């Protein structure tokens, strides 16, 4: 004969909570180990446009102008550079360090004039200007249906 056991929803909830606690504890331990590693760094880039141009702004904190390169080739704009490791201070405990080389690529719009691209580096912000080409806009009008 099978023994019947009474279903206790609170006991089940207690067992589930205990398992969640163990999983959370394991995740905290893993995060602690992970937080001391060096991460790959990719600077954020904002892109805006108006009638004359597109403007790309990349925030490059602690990057020197000499360590940044902008190229345009085959309709692709590439920003490369390096954020170098600063001098470590003994009284500080470092948990996450973001440094190293980076590469960001962007496909140029068809209307961009790649021969007139300019770049300026000021206050650790790289500003790249992509002028729009002087192509005549198609005229709107009625098309005769034959």
C-alpha cells in the first residue's frame, strides 16, 4: 500500500527559497571572481545628423589624441585606438579595469562625401564630421500612366 503524504504549499515554498538562496550565493561568488578581470573596452558613439552632415561623437576618457586613428576606406569609417593602463595606486583596490585597444567600424551612408570627412579630438571626445554629398534631389511630380 502506498503511503499518502499531505501536500504542504509552505514547505514547497521553503524548499524553493532555499534553492534560490544557494543559486544566488553561487552567483555572488562568481561575480566576485569575475569582477577582478580585465574587460574588453568599446567606447560609446553617438550619431546625429542635420541637412548638411552626420556627426559622430565618441567618448574616449583617458585616451591620448596620439592613440586614436580614423580611416575611411571602401565606404567604411573605422575608429581605432588604445586606452593605456594608468599607474596603479597601492591604497586603492581595483575591481574592474577597462583598457586596451578598441576598434569601431561604421558603414557610410550612400549620401556621405567620404573625401571630405574631418575629425577633431577635444576634451577626450572624438568628433567626426561626415558631410552630405551635393547630389541633386529628385524632383517630385506626377508620373503619367500609359
